[in-house]
C-alpha cells in the first residue's frame, strides 16, 4: 500500500498538481520520500540516484523572492539527496522556520512549529575549499556529542548570510577552531562576509548564484523571540538543470 500511495503522488507531481495537495497529503508525501531511503545503506542509495539524476541547479521560490542555487559535484551524496527531495516536492510549501540576522536562514520544515525528525542522515562530505561564505548552502546536523561523524540532516538546510570578517578576526577564529585558512577564505570573508565559525564542521554542498538580495530580505525579516519569522516565509523549489 505504501508504494501504491507513493506512486499516486508521483503521478500528481508529474502532472504539475502539487499545489492541489492538502497539508495532510503533503505530510504523507514527505514521509514516503524519507521512508524510501534505507537507513542502513544511505550512501549506496544516493550514489545510485545521483548517477541517474545529474542536475546541479535549483530555483528556490519564496514569498519574498527567488534564489538560484548551484550544487557542487564533489559533494555527490548531498547533491543527490537535495535533488531527490526537490524533484519529489518535499520542500514545496515548507517555510524558513529559523532566522538569525547576520548569520543564516534555516529551512526544511512543513511549518515553523513542525520540527520533523530525521528518518535518515547523509554521510558527511566536508571539504576545506567549500566554506561558509555569504550564500553558502549547507545541511544542518545534530551536535558532535550525539553525532561524532558529523552526518547531515536528511532534509534541514541553511543558507549563510553572515557579516564581513576582518583578517585579524578571521585569524583569531582559525586559531580557536584549529583551522588552516585558504587564500580564498582570506579574500572573500572580508569582502562578502560569511560565518567562518562553522567551517569544517558542516557539509557545504552549494551556493546561491542569483538572489543574494532576496537572501538579505529574508535574513532581515522581523522575527519573534524564538527566531521564527512573525509571518511564515513559504518555499517551493524546482530543478532547473
């Protein structure tokens, strides 16, 4: 029955009927998409999916504007996972549920109060050359004390806004975090800003290529004391190529 149910919803998606799904149906669809991933063999599942689905560009449409993101090919598991969820409609009618001005915006939940637990995690693909500059796209994860391998959430993502970081500040952070700074980090952090305190701790698997002004608009949106937007910022996504 689960596979029949999933097949019916895939048919609806192919017909372009996502907007007709009820909130309850969307919740069931998200559950089905996650349940299809075998927890014991996530790497093999996503590797195979990635071979058949090589796309690297996604359009994120929000109630405050649009952002285009490029996904990195050297983080293949995260790229495949994100493409799969986007194609399946997982992120449609979700929201940016956590906003920290000058730091990042976080999304992946059906609404700002629905903290959906992960049904699987994605093996870490942390590279020094992919760092938390402004516009970086990364996956959230649980803390090291319960997640020593730094595996990523299956669906929760964030986009960095950050602030400009001077070279002295950057060197202090590098010393504290035991990081070896690249020339690109030294060049971009003072110029465009970012969140270097997160470097080499989370998997950065893409970046915003168009729509940084929209990122700023979302990051500067009024929030309540729990860092949630005072009005929901809705999201839909589609694969471009």
